[in-house]
């Protein structure tokens, strides 16, 4: 029995020294110290020993058991330490690996053109105002002198929400003139950019949704000369100091007199080319002196106050600014196109 115990001790300790996993460890624990293990088997044989031998063997068995137990917990610590080491190594973050670069976008070319425009007007003391795209026909038409029966009110041109044709998607930013007159204190200098809607088919120069920028000044003693002076200043800061402009008579229901403003073609310098369709001039905007009746409807005395207003298409301005020849490119939002600006 003495030899048996010595053999178990030697074998168990050497096996435990070579253990690499906690599964192996458990297997050895069961094998030597378990209920059906080798140590239990030895202890069962104790009964057959002479009485004087038993305490000695008992003590020896206890020593062997204690030695195995100690080695077991030592091996357990080693296995756990090694597992932790491996996990730390596997989960380590390599801070030298190059990162994924974040794609940063930039402003849409149309908003670049709009921001330039706003800068210029803010520099001249104008306020930038915003208003609803869903508008009352009363403000889009009636308060702008376009009464019942005016051709622009036809349902084939305008998106109405109701049969009574009282609520609509605004067809121009000009109702912002009325909103400004109704809400802002006099004198007024404002610009109002925003979306407008008309029943147009999409092609290279048309879209059922596009952007306009409205501008308006109301003060005492304001004349057509102020309108021309201001617009010329704006156009020169956009297109260069030697830009030439011309004003042609036109008609709008809410301005009198009304005009359209052209700029001399930047491509051919006025000689005529495909860009200006052989005209030498490119139409830029509609404008005019605010009709006295429009002032009156807003409760502003036209004998004391006068003003002017203009409105232009923002896409056209951006297209000319960035030499884009198809309106659809502005709205398609193809990144390959937009990245160029
Ligand atoms: N609202 C007009 C249009 O859409 C433009 C305009 C604005 C004309 C202001 C005169 C004054 O054509």
C-alpha cells in the first residue's frame, strides 16, 4: 500500500504539472480525488490492514491527498493565468492600424450660390426671411393684384389643395412681400429665398419644383433708380465689376412699372453665342416698383411710402455661376456630379 500511494503521488503530480486546460484539470481531479477515484479505492482497502498499520497508512494517505490538492490548485491558477494571457493577446487593439476615413460632404452648388447671394444682401442691410410653401391663394394672388380670372390662377398651372382653390403650393416667392408688409415694421429691406411649385413637365430648363429668391425694399422716397443701383451692385459682385446689365419693360400684376433685367452674356461678351441663344443677353430676373394698390391692401400709405421688389430663379443663377447646362443635374443628387463643386 505504501508503494501504491507513492506511485499515485508521483503520477498525479507529474500529470498535473503538464496540464494545459481546465477540462484536463477536472479530469485528473475526478481520477485521483473523485468518489470513484484512486485515493478512494486505497482508503477502502484500509479495513484489511492490521490495526497498528492503519493510523500510519491513514496519515500517509492524508499527506498524499493534501499534496495532490495543493498541486491541483496551483495548476488551476496556472491554467487560468494562461487563458487570461491568451485572451488579452487576442483582444488587443492595434492602435497603429490605419482608420476608416469618414466621408465629409459639402454644400450643394445651389446653396453655395444662395449663400453668396445672402452675404451680398446682408452686407447691404437686408434681413433674410423664411415663409411657408403651403400658401393661401389670397396671399399668392389676391393681395398681389392677381384677382379671380387671372391666367396664372388656372388649376392647370397651380397645385391647389382644395376645390375652392383657397390653399395651394406657392407658385412664386412674391407672397413673402405681403407677409413682410403684414409683419415687419417699416422701413423694410428683406430677401426671402425658398421653394416654389408649378405644373411644369421636367426638362433641361423646367421642373415642377424650383427655387426663387424674392427681394423687397419699402421706405420713404424709394425710386426705380434705387432698384437699378442695388441690382447692378449685386450682379457686379456676383459676375465681376465690368458686367453690363439692361432693363426691359415687362408686366407683373403687383409692380408698376415692371421690368426684366438681363446681363450681358459672359461667354461671348454680347456678340451672340449658343449660351445666350444668339441674343448676347441672358434674362436674370423680374422686378418693378410695388403697385400702390398692393401697398394699400397691406395698410401702407402709397403717398408716404414707396418700394421695389424683384424675384429670380435660384437654379438658373447657380447654373450660370457653375456652368451647368441641365437643370435636372441640380435635383438628381448624383454624388459624382455634386463632388465637382
Ligand atoms: N414673382 C415673379 C415671377 O415669379 C417675379 C417678380 C418678383 C417680379 C418681384 C416682380 C417683382 O415671375
